[in-house]
C-alpha cells in the first residue's frame, strides 16, 4: 500500500509534538529544584506585608474576593507560623500546603474559617506563595 503525502507528513509532526510534550514535563521539574528561597527573616517580613495587602479585601461582602483574601491570609499565616517554629521557608510553604490539602480542608477549607479551598484555589495559593517567597 502506498501512503499519501498527508499521512507521511503527519508522522514527523506527531513525533515533534511528543518530544515537545516531554520537554515541557521535564523542564518543570528542573525549575522546581532550582528555586532560590528567601531566608526566614526576609520571608516573614514579606508574608506580613502580603497579609496587610489583603486587609481591604477582608471587608468585602461575601463572594469570590472575600474568599480569595481569607484563603491567602490563612495560608500565609500558616506559613509564617511554620517558619517561626523553625522550618525553612521552603519547608514552611510545603507544610502549609500539606495542611490545605489534608482531608480536613480538602472540601470546605479549615473548619474554623468560613472559606472554600478547592483544588484550583490550592494551586493558586501555592503558586502565589512560591512567587512571593523566592528571588
């Protein structure tokens, strides 16, 4: 059977697409290992400043803006307390993130706060904390 030009042209394209996908997957893991985390004292100052930045949003009526502010403030306070207890900045971000993903908070957020922390919010919180606490 003879292959048509269209079928022959698709195979190199698919191989290139596959290689591009592999590069994307491996690039993320290399980047994650080479982050330059802030020192504990500097991280605590940055966290307090970020928490202060959400104070106006905490006075908003119930809705997405208020939920976002509460989730960020709670997560940043958790990270701060973990750093204060002796963890490195990276360890504190991960420990705070682990708490947010625990079964207690997976669906409705921390039981003592009126905040919803779903998967999309957890991903946003983690990304924001990494951006905030790395150089």
